[in-house]
């Protein structure tokens, strides 16, 4: 009996025990606080001014409020953490596909949003990649916005404070 226990312990030590890190919790109400331009000319009215986030072990629900020239626009997205895309339609009728992938340490994740032409659902026109993390109590998004129509790339770092 002691030999079997010892063999099991040695086996676990040599093969390792796979432990899943607890993912960072992004839940809460977050309000835009500051923005740092990394590259390009960043247009501030395309970034959410407020986000309400609910997170479970399997998915994240994000309500984004963006203050545009014609008033506030609110979008709701619930995306699974399993890497499967969430698909919806934009107000202009184009296809919108969102995919989320956790970092290996589960402290951050990348949210990729593909926006397709309203007249040709196979033509990708915009790609936005947000890398989400937490730093000193803030929600931090590093945003890469690619306009594939004109070949322009803009990058910024957005900071949100818990409300």
C-alpha cells in the first residue's frame, strides 16, 4: 500500500498537476477616465464611455455605452470564454463577429471584433482588438483599430474607473 502511494506521489511530481488559475474578474460598472495614444489619430467617440460587465466562469456580458455625435449608442454582447465567436448585426446591417481568448495566466483576455460590409457579408472592413487587463483597480483596454478599407491602424490605451 505504501509503495502505491509513493508511486502515485512520484508520478504526480514528474508529470505535474495541472491547476487552472483563477481568472481576473472584470465585473462591475466602469466609466471612461483617460486615453493614451500609442499610434495613429485616435477618435475618442468610438471608445465606450461606460461599460457594465457581468462575468461568470463560462462567459462575459458587456453593455457598452458609446457617446457619439448623434447621441448615446448602447450595445449588449454576451460572449463565451470557449473561443467560439458571438455573431450579431450592426445598426447599419453588417455582420459583427466577436471572439474572446484568455491569456495563459488568465489575468487578461483579448476580444477581437470583426466588422463586415453591409453589402457583402464576406468582406471584412474593420477589425478591433481589445486586450483587457486590470491594473491598480482600473480596467485597462489596449485597443488596436484596423480600418481595412483604407489601410489605417490606430492604437490606444484606455483607462476605466469602477463606478
